[in-house]
C-alpha cells in the first residue's frame, strides 16, 4: 500500500499460521509422532518439524502440547471407532464380534511404521495426573462397549445367565492390551493371530457354563 505522500509502504508479513497450513494434515503427522514416541518423549520441536510449522502456528492452531496430544488421540480414535461399532453391531454373535475385533487388531497392529494401539500405549506416558485421568477414561470406553455387546449376548441366550460380562470384558480388553505390547516389541501378524485364537478358546460356551452352574 502507499502512504499519504505517495511513498511506497511495505506490508509486514503475517505472523503465525502460514496460508498453506493444512490443519488436518498437520494433525495426522503429529499423531504419528506421538504414536511412535509417546507423550513425554515428544518435544515441541519434534512436532513442529514433523508438522512443517513453527511454534507460534502450533500454539495458535492447537493451544499447547497437551491439547495437541488429545486432539491427535481423538483423531486416532475416530479413525477406528466407526469400524469397531460396526463390528459390534453387525456380528451375529458376541463371540464372532470379539473374534473379528481381535483378528482385525492383529492385522493392523503388525503393519505400518507405528505398531500397537496408540490409546493403550498412552498408559504411563505422562506424569500429569489430570491428563492421566483423561487418558484412563478414554481407555475405559472400549471395555464398556465390549460389556454392552456381551450383555446383549446374555439377553439373547448366547451366554449362560451366570456369565459375568464385566469380567469377560476385562479379560478380552487385557488380551487386546497384551497384543499391543507384543506388536510394539515386533510380534508378527501370525504371532498376534495365534494369541487371538488362544484367547477365543477361553470363550465361555453356554453348555459348559450350564454344566458348571448345575454342579455348583
């Protein structure tokens, strides 16, 4: 622009987020960094380098490192939540639902640069009690979803009335978490599928439960 006397006046470059900033792409890259390194081990410079932005842009778009981490974790969950819900709703039985979930998890966990489940791996990755509480609540959500599906199986007669669906959800959640650690340590898809198959052999078949109840 020009001053009143006609002399040229250079416009100062805008600070902060660049015009080419793609929030979704940057968040995806941040998610990958957090997934690989964990919350505490990831620095702001790690994030800005991966996201291709400067610190002011990061703070302007996401707030701070903690808020960015939660946004990245939400993105991770959103990409998987729809698939999990679909399997739980469409599988003809609770047994088939959990079997399919474990098999799909085995394939996903063993592929790509980031291995294991980002949500499970968030355990112990931060010292802030408030953030720990938020993460614990997120980790509890999948177990509630499993219990709800097992309760449905109980109502539909697939499981014996004596079945403790809360304990059953705890068990398969623990299996899933263990598979995550195995995957992070380099387990192959074949190894993880074997773990899933072993876990399914522990499924409480209705007739077996009925016999136990009768002999109690």
